[in-house]
């Protein structure tokens, strides 16, 4: 099926990039308003475990709002969102449970400036997960090695480049051992020469089998690792397809216009 289609890039190890039958995120007939403004209109989206989904679309189309609804940084008003089997309701326990399963990386890295890289990574595991400090630090060092900056562990965020800070933000999310990772334009605040080091980290995360929802306009990344590309405009999902079909054979005029502007 389309869901199973794997990228052909020979530099990407697809052996663990398996899409499971298990559902990670289910969004049904979901709507959101900001006051009077209808920002998300009847969103339906099922994400299976192991999927790597790229969300693209013009500025203001509701991409950030959609992924922020998934971990309740924004609240939807109509329809259902179920994450790892837990329905998102006003129940604070459900929200805490979902936030434990869902890591998020933002455009601006949102690191704590007064904490070292290592302390940024161990803060939540120690205080939220009640992990012993020693164990949290060992795990954090392992993730810092995975994003290839273990030598920066004792520096402060301000001493790092933007690309390094974003890799710390990714490592920090991974320290909570999430089931799902959400990315909101993680490279769009970076200088061009730093974009690839962050994308490389995201590629290896995809290779590890992580379920990923990425808002990005990095279409090379989409072609490399995404199994589905979703195009949003005006608060709606206009079109979705496997990357090959999406880029080579876009269906709607709005998708064609968007692609002509970014490619
Ligand atoms: P995208 O990420 O695709 O650029 P957003 O989800 O950030 O889009 O925003 C979608 C629309 O909602 C935009 O028109 C934006 O101005 C509006 N919007 C975003 N956040 C808020 C907010 N907190 N209050 C009111 N309007 C908002
Ligand atoms: Mg946005």
C-alpha cells in the first residue's frame, strides 16, 4: 500500500522504518477556532506507528496549530484526538500522559539558557520521570552522542551554534523516551550551512523507527524519509500522498502553486 512505500535513497537505511498496523495518532473530524477564526476545518488524520509524515503548506495554513493540538499546547473545540490510545480531553491526567509520549522540537530551540546542555537534557527525566540523576546523565550522554555533540555537554546553549542548539533540543526530547516526535519547522531559523546537520539527525531518528510528524519545507528531507506528505491550505488538509506521487503528480491547483513556489 501507499503507507508502506519506502524511499529509494540509497544513503538511507530503511531496514527499521516499518509502518505498523498500530495507530499512534487518530484525529477525527477535528475543528479549532481562535475566537471567531476557524483555523482548523474538519481534520481527519490517522498516523500509524513508524510513519514519517511531512506536513507542508503556505504560511498561516494551520500547520503549527495542528501539531500543537496533538500535545495540547493548543486546544481543539470539536472532534476527537487520540494519541497512543489516550483521548485528549480536559482531564489533566490525560494531558500529562500524552505529553510523556510525545516529544516536540520547535523552530526556536527553547533551551533553558541558564542550564548547561547536560542539565537541559536531564531536567525533565529527573523532575518528571523521577529518574536518579546519575542514570539521567548517562542516558543524556548517550543521546548527545547520537546527535554527535557529546563534547558540548557542559557548555551553555548561548555558547553553541544554532545547529548545535537544535541538536540539543532533539536530544533533550529523546531523553524522555517519547513514542512520537513532532517537529515544527526545526530548520527554518537556522543559517543555511547548519540545516543539514539538523536534517541528518532527523534522518537517523527516522532510521531508528521513530514515529515522526514534521512540519518542514525541506523537500529533500521529505523525499528521503517521509512515507507520506500532507499539504495544508486554509486550515484544511488539501492533499496527501507518498512523496513520489506528491511531488511528481500533485492533484490540486493549490498544491501545484505551492510546489512551484518552493521547488
Ligand atoms: P502555519 O504554522 O501554517 O504558518 P499557524 O497554525 O501558525 O499556521 O496559524 C494559522 C492561522 O491562525 C494564522 O492565520 C495565524 O495568524 C492564526 N493564529 C495562530 N495562532 C494564533 C493565536 N494564538 N490566536 C489567534 N490566531 C492565531
Ligand atoms: Mg507554523
